[in-house]
């Protein structure tokens, strides 16, 4: 199971925490909706690719490509970058560990 037992409400709470931590870390505003979108889309990609341990670099590239094809997601203006996605994925790892649902990821 890709969620590794973690429930949707915990992931939503995680998106809020991840947004707060990433905002502080990167000295800018990261909306929790973006973190939620990344988490939800990431789960779909891991399942489609049958690769629950996909590296953050590979995942960030796939997420960026998916977001880039959506005109409602501001990748063209540089608001969302692969770097930002990778940072959010790292903070997601931190949240999952604190919530008791750590995951293993292949190194980049």
C-alpha cells in the first residue's frame, strides 16, 4: 500500500505542517494546497509506476512534468520548480517519520 497505513486526514494535517516548515526553511510562502497536491499526485505516480521507493529527484521531475501540462498550475512563471517540489518531498519524509509512518526512498 503506497500510503503505508497513513490516513487521509493525517496527510492533510501533514500538508499544513509541511507548508509551514518549508515556508520557514525557504523564506517564502508555500501554500498547504500545493503540499496537498504534491502528496496526492505523488501517491498516484508511485502507484502507476509501481515504485514506492522512487527517489525524490525522479519524483520531482515527474511531478513537475505533470504540473507543467496543467495550465492552472503556475510552473511557467517559475512559482513551482523541481527544487521546490523536492524540498516539499523531504519535509513530507520528516512529517511521516514524526507521525510514525516513515518511508524508505531510493537515494537520488
